[in-house]
């Protein structure tokens, strides 16, 4: 039986990063992946493929709607949907191959098959050919991630009633689609199809899109998506989703309590994700899940069994690739006797719609609940020269700063390239910058990032310079 | 309007204080309740808050001895607060700097403001470490408070921690450079607190008939008990199970049995107490303080640990009130934490006895004709022979020892089997 210092179960962004960091720190490391390709949800059926399709659909949408204003005439414009899906598949292959290379480079042994605990130190790997490998582990990192969640009365048939996984590989462009759940995944995949001409309706139980983020963001995103042609049914409680071979019928109760019915080619169920621990053999080591199906861990991300750690979607906290990565590094370094730290407040949240949405730190609702006195500075992209030049004037940057100390407590933005711009806010907050500090740093002109500077000036002393 | 700030009454029997330190600069604008100076009495040091907001002008200098009611400063309550409420605390050096540079452009006030804003002394960000600095500091056991952050507004950079590690800064204090052949002398004013301590100690030595009796206790039973219940106790009560709770309990039980040890000598009376208020000597950065754990005889073990933890924390932060240090019918002092093996503590007047705890050390002891190694602690009881007879003091200490060696006796003060059989 092969023996390892560390065995990582799951090769998503949490798992493979943890494995690399372990290897860098001199541990003999193995990683187990049940699918044929490495990279987990993020690389195969999540972040990367959805961004590939988001970009393709955005190019099309711009060609169809903005080029004319730029003075570019286009005729014979069409969508080759299968070519789009093929390009996406190519991007995924390139990226997952990249992980194979990284494993080789760091001398990490890769096992394909379903990993499970046989005992505290023995991991069984059930391979697709029916055989089982066994390896011995001194320490184990559980990084098995999550699966799309559903509602109790919905049967996902993967043909008409689908999850994000299927939505990334449809064979034909649908005419209509109901997106059940207006969270991050629903808004992103809904955008892909709406831009390509599908009639998309988002049905959401809460009264706002992306309801976990600052409320202003959801409202503004709603406006932008409606402008693009998406329909919204908010404050709507779905009661049934039924599928025939050709279409789906969704019945729901709207805000006024009336029963409504909708029909579409597909229903994308994007109501969240749930931790994935099926057949992991947790019973054999005495680990019990909490009521949310998560693996309980202490502040060192160690489970109740010493030497078995868990990271990413399978434990508490935001289900984000970059959160899992931070935890992967944290656990590897902790095992090596170092004292790393993860600042959970400063893990940014991002939605890759257009305009993009990004935020970090406390929301206004959280500050109110904490009873913190704060100041608000808001700067609309309409007032940004760079945004006007590119005709991306939707959205704003909002900065929340402590009323007494001027320290930045939260940054919430919706607008062009917000997903990239949020990094500046993370750095600022990690160093506990005041709003005025940012207001006194030179930002290149003309850039979108000037909007962050101006919002900081507005928060600090209500003295934005460009509005 | 201008109001006078006077030395407040800080407790009975305190007639004189020293203004040991101004916490603001002359001419500063102070906020209501902002601490403006530190008074030191013979009992404690305390901060003095401003009763109103306004511009302060000093009437006395740092280090002055003052009577209760003396005017220390005047406050101009009509003065305007600086245009932008200073985010940072007032910084003496910054304001002085401003005065020097004068003001050719802009008003003095604006300038002051700018100076304060750019001062690197104490914003909320002072000593906030960068992520890399935080990790490096944790791994090298460098306390962030001991690093002088060189980053903006005193932030700690990675380079700061690297330098601190190189300089050998550690939790126990900055490594002192060896001074060789220095023959310098330094005169330091004796503080009020120190003077009072000195006067009291000498008077106790002169005016009581103090002597010390010794015993020793085998600590293995308590150590075993602590190891076994440490985790569960902490989980349940949120406080560690230390040695002090065992000693406080043992002493409380023994004091009820020997009331003279818990009594005061008062001229021609002996005052007995039917409660046990234990003074606990705590070493703090400002010196030794002796806060009181009240009604210790009625407290649970967790209650004792929590009470001591709170008093010790207040002692370290310097927030102990006078009333928390007054009274006390018996004192426990633990020289063991500094490594003392044996001592003759001095009574905390007007109390009549004090128990000294010491270092637990493995020693060979004879037991049932065998030499065995046991964790032993010497116990010392200094007492006032005017009140307490030799038999009582020795018996008291033996009772304490017996309970420590047989923790089951701590429950009722004697062997539970004796209680059961009514013997």
C-alpha cells in the first residue's frame, strides 16, 4: 500500500491548491478525483465554462446591439451555438490539462476514482473499472465540494428540468428558459441565454436578485438585466415544475397570492448548492454532518478527528472557489506548523453578469444590525469618462466607511469590470485603509477604477471630484 | 464660560494625590469624558475624565502634589471643537510642531488639523499588521504590541517583523543590550503608592508580633484532578481550573474553623468576621495590587476562578477601583509564580495572617518507609501572635495542607466520611 503524508480527496480549486501547497512544503502528497478530469466543479462545470459562454454571448450581444452606435455595420450576424459550446469545451480542456501539468510538476500522485475512508488512515479508491485501490494517509484533507441543490417537489430530469451543469452543454439554443432562483448562478447563466436571444424569465422567492449581497446591487442589476430583455418574477413562490419531452410548465404563487403558470423549453434550477459527501465513509472515522449537511470543523479547519481536515464548499461559509483556495493553503501551512490566517470578512463576492457585480466587507444591512455608525459614498459610472467612452454607464460604486474613523468597512460595486476592480478594495481593507487614504492615491485616468476613488472621496468628506 | 477642574475625592482617607501624568497637551480641545490626567494616590492610580468639552489650560505641572479640591486646570467650554473632529487622539508632539511652524497661510486651526491627520502616532490603524506580517509574527512569537510599525499610520509591515525577529523581540520583552562597565546612577521620585507600601510594611513589622510557621503539601492529588477535569471544566465554565480555587477553598474552610486567623486587631478589641474576604496579591505593570474576593466562603470553584480572572484582568488594565481593594480579612500571596521556594510574607494590616504559596517542585519525600518523588509545595503562614496562638496558627496551616492533599475534604472542610458518620 502506498503511503502518503497527505491525501487530498477532491481536486477542485480547494483540493488541488491544497495539494500543491502541501507538496511545496515538502509533504508527500496524493490527490483523489472521482471524475476523469481534474479541477472539480469550478474548472469543469462552473466558473471557467460559464465565463467562456458569458464572453461568447457578450461578443454576440455587443455585435447585435452596440456596434451600430460605434459606427460598425454588421450584416448576416448569427449564432453558431454548437461552436460556442465547442470553444467552451476547449477552454475547459486546456485548463484541466493545466492542472495535470501542475500535479506532475509538484510530484503529486493523482488517483482517479471515488475516494472514501476505510479507517482513519486508509483511503479506498473505487475505480470505474470496478477495482479498488487503497492508500495510506497520515493526514487527510476533505475537499469534496458541492452539488447543485433542488427543491423537494422538483425532479431534475437533466433533459428539460436542468441544473447549471446541463445548462453549460445544451445542444441547441433554447427559445425560452425559466431560471428558478435569482442568485449568482441564475443571473449569470440567465444572462448567457438572454444575450443570445432566448426569452429568459427569472423566478425568485425573495424580493430582490442576488439577495445575499447589498440590496442596492440587486436592484441595479435588475434594472440592467430587464433593459437587456430578461423578465423577472420576484417574491414568487414556486409550487410545481412539470416536464414533458418538449417543454416545462411551472406553477407558482405571485406576490398577490395569485396562482400563475409559465411555460418554457427549459427550466434551469439554480436554487443553491449543497455539500457533497456521498459515500465518503465518514461513518468509518466517526465524523457526523451538521444539520446543513456540512462537515463541522474547528478554527484550524480540523474535523473532530485529529489529522482529518476539511475545506471549501463542504464546510461552513461562502461557496466560492477563492474561499476554498485560501482554506487549502491555510490547512497545508497549518499542517506544516506555520500560523496562517484567513480573513473571512475580506473574501470578495462576484457576479459575472454585465454589468459585473462585486462586493467585499459588510453590507449596509449588516452594519445596521451591528449598530455601527457609517458613512456612505456612492459614485455612478454615468459620471465616469472611461465608462461613457465605452458606453458602459450602468451601475455605481458604493463605499461604506466608519463614521468616526473613516475606515472602509464595505465596498459594493456594479459596473464594467467590477469583478477585477474589487481587488483594490480587498487590499485597502486588508490594510485597514480609510476612505480618505484611497482618495489620496493616484488612480490612472481615464479608468473605471477612478470611480472607486471618487466613491471613497464621497464617503470620506462628501467631496467627490467628478460629480 | 470657563470652568475649573478640581482634584476629586478619590476615596475615604485619601487626602493627597500626585498628578503623575497629563494625558492631553496644554491648550488642547478635550471631549467630554476624555481622560485628561492621571492621579496617583497612596492606594491606586486613576484617570481623571473631563466633565465638559472645551479648551483646556493647565494650572499645575506634572508631578505636583495636590490636596483634594485643588484646581488643576481651567476649561473654556465656549471654545469651538476643531472643524473636523480629530479622528485620532490628540497628539502632543503634533500640536507643538504646529505652533513652531506658525501659520502664513490658512488658519491655525486648519493647520493643526492637517498635522493631526498626518501624524503617525495613534490612529485606529496603528500596529495593524499586513497579512504576511501577521503570519510571521505569530510564528516567531513576536507580540504585535512590541513592534513599532513603520507603515502608514503605524501599520506593521513584513519588514518590521523581520527586523523584530532579528532584534530578538519576544513575549518576555525586548532583549536588553548588555551594558558593560557603566557606573551611571539614576534618581527616580518615589511614587505615592511606593511610599505608602513602605510605610505600611515597616509599621506592620514594628507594631505587630509577627512570626511565620511552615508546612508543606503534596500537590499530586490536585494536579491529577486538574489534568482530569481541565478540559471539561473550561468547556462548562469558560475559565481554566487553576490552583487558586483550591487554595481559596481550603483557606475559607480553615478560616471558619479558626476564626482568630480571620480577625482584625483594633486597639483594645479583636474584630471577628463571619465572612471570608480574601485579598489576592496580583502583580501588575504598576506594582503589586491586592484586590479582594468577597464572600469567598460561599463561592463555587468556578465562581472563584472567574472572580480571580476578572480581578487580575482589571489589575493589569489598571481599572481596579479603590472599593475593590479595600476590606479583606485574609491574604493569599503566590511567590511561586516567580519561582520562590520559601518566604516569610508580611501581614496585610489590619488583617492578622497571610498565606504564602510557593513553587511546586518535585522532591524526594519519605512515605511509608520509602523514598518517593512527589510534587511538593512549601506553605508559609505569617501571623500576628497578639491575636493568634501558636497552636491555632499551626493547626490552621495543617488543615489547609490536609485539604490540599485530600481534595475530597475541600467539599465540607473535613473528610466527607466523617460528615456521613457524624463524627
